[in-house]
């Protein structure tokens, strides 16, 4: 798809208030943003997950403008963001008891529900589907903007299609300056990975995209296990993911990326070191994203020494058990590799528990190839 020319004058406003407290100036800027959205314009805004690229959810032309600005295929539906529970039934034609149980527990917060769509939501917003994705973000800037916009903001992540979702305002500026009307800079996003998507149109509900709200947390509220969309898990290549966005090679850095799994840190480090040294000989620039155990094992190889030459970028998750840190830093590290023109990336596969499922899901989407260390070469 053709990208729109960088022809617009984009207002970039830095939020001044801290935490939940917004200043008078902030509120004025948010009001301007709300007015832009009401008139069919586009405003990027922070949420607790990643930055969103907002447009009026009831305006088919706003949806079209979002697709243009992102360079995104228009069959990939948008999430409708609301700011209060009583608005849910304006966008969803039926809200089951289970949906209310989840909403009451996890909203406002990083959970998106798929529900049957209300007539008022145009098919352009839902990518032609009769269902709608709805989420109530907890970020106070997001909530205020949605309120000033009249309550219903359709927003995908604010990146150009195929790039990692932006977790800092400067990445939104990189991708969207000149393409949209306004960017609200609210600093770094708290979580750094997109919301968990739960499909409530099937019973038991199913996770279409893992996120901060885990299968376990959902099951605890519902009193039954939730499923995982088999198409998303990708074990059977004939099944397509139910969330259209999950079928694309997504979150892709510019360099070729390999996700490296293995029985222990030593074996993973050996695999990475062997390949990286070969890549360096061939003139590649290498980016490594590993936990501290693999980093220690890599120390014994010559790889880190090459880091001094600037041809290896080593990014270490110091506390590799801290999944929040991994989630929080992942997209920024991938973008940094892009900025430094890294051509080969090796990332360690982190443990699958808790938030790890979401981290590994995004890493798999970013990586062209998954390697099992010890079984190859
Ligand atoms: O955390 C988030 O969810 C962020 C912030 C901005 O809220 N938004 C976000 O939007 O990640 P986006 O557009 O990048 O991802 C939305 C995902 C896509 O994979 C899309 O295919 C899926 O949600 N989706 C939207 N509507 C759907 C529907 N009706 N049925 C199935 N999947 C849907
Ligand atoms: Mg996205």
C-alpha cells in the first residue's frame, strides 16, 4: 500500500502533568485533540500498553485515514477505545455475563474483548467483520482524550505497518510526523506490549493475542480455562489466526532476526556466538538481545570483544526472571537495532510462563526464523 505523503503539520504536545494529575495546559491540549478527532482528524496518544493512532470510531473516513497513515491493509480491524463502562453497549450489540465479569475485573486496563458489533460501528472500523474489538485503557491521558473526543476512539498501534509498536513518543514522531494532526507525548508506556485480546464470541473464551493479562488471570475470574486460538499458536500451518493482524509478519525490525531456543544458557550462547562470529566476518552488523546468563556465557566467546568495534550491539536483560523488564524494553531495543543499521539479530527465547507467552509471541512475529540451539549447524 502507498504511504501517504508527509504533508500535514503535526502538532506535538508534551504532557506536563505527572501520574494521574493533568495540568490545565494538558487539558486544553487534550480538548484540542478531542476536537480534531470529532472533525475526522487523527491524534496519536499514549496508553498503558503502546502508543495508539486514534480516529473517530464511528467515522468510516477516519478509519480509512488511519489505514493510509499506517500503510496498513484495510482488512485488519481497529480496536475501539472507550473510557467508561456504560458506553460498551453503544459499540457491542450483545455483552455476555462473562464479558462483564472480565471487564469489571480488568478495565480500565490492558485487555481487549471481541464482541458482536453494534450497527453504529462501521465496517471500515472492523475491517469488514461483524465483530468489534473494544478496550478501555487505564492511561489517564488516553481516558481524557477519549472523553473529549465524544467517547469512541478507534486506534491501532501508532507505528507504520510492519514496524515495532511505539513505546516512546519519539518513535511515534519518527513514524507519523507529517502524516497525522497531533501527537500527545506522554513519555514511555508502562507495559510496552499490546493488550491481551480475548474473543468472547466463542465459549469458552479464547485468547487471540497474549499480553499482560495472562490466560491464568482470565481463568481465575471466569472459573474456567480459556483457550488459545490455535491459528495464533501457529502449530498447524493450515489454520489462520482469528485476529487478522496476527497473520502478518509483524513487529518486524529491519535486520534479519533469529529467535534462539535451547536447553540451557551455555548451548544458546554457543549457537549465537558461532553464528555471530561468522556474520561479522561477512561484514554484517550484529544485534544481540539476551538475559544475563547467556550474556555471561557469551563473555567466554569473542563476541563481546567485537562490541568494542561497534559492530556488535549487546543488550542484556539483567534480571532475566523479570518478565516485565523484557516486555517493557523489547520494542525499544528492536528499534534501536534499526537505528544502528543492525543487519542480523539474535534474541534468546525467554521462559514461556506468565508474561513470557506474550513476549515470545511478539519475538516470533518479529523473527524470520526460530533456531533450536544444539540441533543445528
Ligand atoms: O494495546 C493495544 O491493544 C494497542 C493500544 C493502542 O490500545 N492497540 C493495538 O492495536 O495493538 P492494533 O491495531 O495494532 O492491533 C489490533 C489487533 C489486530 O491484530 C487486529 O487484527 C485485531 O486486534 N482485531 C481487531 N478487531 C478484531 C476483531 N473484530 N476480531 C478479531 N481480531 C480483531
Ligand atoms: Mg499493531
